[in-house]
């Protein structure tokens, strides 16, 4: 299940650059005076980002799971500039690659993500170990053997998260 399922009027946005992110944060601060306060409860939120399985073969399916838990007795509200909680970026070494399933529609819209007391926000991303050049319309090809970093660029005032996974060579069948 991909986050932010959208209707036929969805706008496909290009991936955000760090400059776009800074501009959006500045705009957010001007419009709302404050996007989100990190004082108090937001500091208590427990965050994790995992890939299952951590080792796979080229073309295998995998799942990334973003989890933000609220262990407090108060609800927490986090505000973002887009309608999904995170954008996903993949790197092989220092080179960005587009992992199949990491690009999805996420319209720009100030969105509040509310996590009730003792509750959890969990988003599952279904991915495939196939890659292509970011922004390309070329078909995906099996991911080359190697180590990859998957980054969850959180769409709210929380630090981003990263997880490492490995694509290993297929074993010879007998």
C-alpha cells in the first residue's frame, strides 16, 4: 500500500531538492508562523525505518516500513508541506538511483499527521529490487549487486531516517 492514494486530479511533483525543501520550510514558517513545535512531545516520539528482507536478489520484492510511535499519554500532531509522511530516495554508494516503488504521487498540501497517545503511525512501502536513473522514463532493470541506502525524507519537522540493504548475486541453480 502506497501512502497518499490520490484521485484522477493528482499532480505529479518532481522530486524535491534540498533547495526546494528549504524554500518550502521558509514558506511554511511565513504562512503558519510555525510548522511544528519540536518542544515537548515531538521529542518523545520513537521513529524507525526498516527494510524487509535486509538482503535480497536483483528483482526481488521488498518492503520498507516507516514507524513513528507516540509512547506518551498525550496526542502528537506533526505538520508537513505534502500529503504523505515521507519521500523515499535510494543511493548506491554516492550515486542516487530510483528503486522501483519509491516514486509516488504526493501532492503539495499542508497536512497534519496526528498520532494519538500510545499509538503508532506506520506506513508500508512495497518496493522491487529494480532500478533506473532518477526521473527517467526508462524501464527498471534488476538492481546491480551491492549495498544500498534507502532514505526516508520525512515531510515534517523530524530528522530524516536511513536504512541499509544489500542486493546479492543470484545463486546458480542445479
